[in-house]
C-alpha cells in the first residue's frame, strides 16, 4: 500500500439530475465540475447520476467502456483527481447499479450495489452485486457502497480497519432523511472511519422529493459538514492523523467480532 497522504480533499457534488437523460446530465455535470477552482483528490457523484432512481433506469444501461465510462475517465484526467458515481451498466445480459471509480491514469474499477431496494422493485430490474470492494487512492482506503446498502451494518463492517472512508452514493428521499442522518453517524462510530454520504436534490416525475443533506462524519461520529437542500458542490478536507489518533486512543476494533459473510 502506498504512503498515506495526510490531507485528502473530497468534492461532494449534490445536484438535481435531469430525468432519464444521460446526455443532459453529463453536460450539466461537466459544467459544474469546471467551477471547482482548487485541486481535489476525489470527486463524488450521487447514485444513478445519469438518470435518477427508478426501475426504468435499467432501460438506459450501457456496456462498460462506452459513453459514461469514457466521460468519467476524461473528467478524472482533466481534473487530475479520482471520480466516482453510479449508473446503469449492462454486462453479460445482466444489468447492475454500478459505481465506477476512475483514476487520472485511466484505470477504472467498480462496485455493484449489493442490496437492491425492493420497496421500489429495484431487485426486479437490476442484479445484486456479489463482492465488497476497497479502493485505494493516495494511500487512503475507500469502501464504496450505494444507498440502501447503508442500512446493512454487516455489509459495511470494517474488520481489522480495512478501510478509512465509507463512501455512500445515494438517492435517499426526504421522508426517510432522519434514517440517512442516523445511519451515516452510526456507520462512522462502529467502523472507526470517516463516513461520507452524497445524495441528490430535487423532485422526480413520480412525486418523490429529495432534499440532499449530503454529509461527512468523522470516526467519532461527529458531523464534519452538512450540505443544505440546494444544488451545490462542497469541498471537505479529511485528516488521516485524525483517523489514526481515534483508532489508537479508542481501539474498539481490537474487541470486534470476526465473521465471514455467506453470499
């Protein structure tokens, strides 16, 4: 593993996507990313950022390596930063709600959403992911999850401090926003890691309202920042020294239960 970079800057991109219109959303986001006037390490986009959340998003699925994948790689190279977001991907006749993690050198890796939101029939349109993923970038280890995954602590469990940041990409609606706040905080405390949640804003054609509240919690569960209900980008700096100090002074991981998930 490479040396940890002490300060790690993350740009949280909270926006209102155009419904089921990948072309418009890529153009909209490119314009927004040009407004970032400082060097950041990671840019985070919400869940299904090209379409919005609905089972019909599966109709916009594309093979990996085409339009959206290329766009992510182009933005990563231009900004000299990693970038992550989820969108519908088709592979081997299956469709996934997949996050791509693109790096400036052109390397991409992915995570497929494990827990599909059955209350909106997501499991009828997409295929469950099978693997947990820990990305490494500038010495920081990042565990990406997608929206409903946040409700499942065993899936997020940070055994042996395997990651430093739990990163949740979401389309989390306003009626359940209290759960969003509580779960982000809880995941930070129990995993001795930063927890970063990036949500969307706006209303979709089905009458679902999203009020953002993208947030960052430190490993003590203290709120580092919280975005409003507006369309905005916020840059947050994380400290690896803070992670180390909290883990050394309060090493609950040494008493954690060890287990293996059967998928």
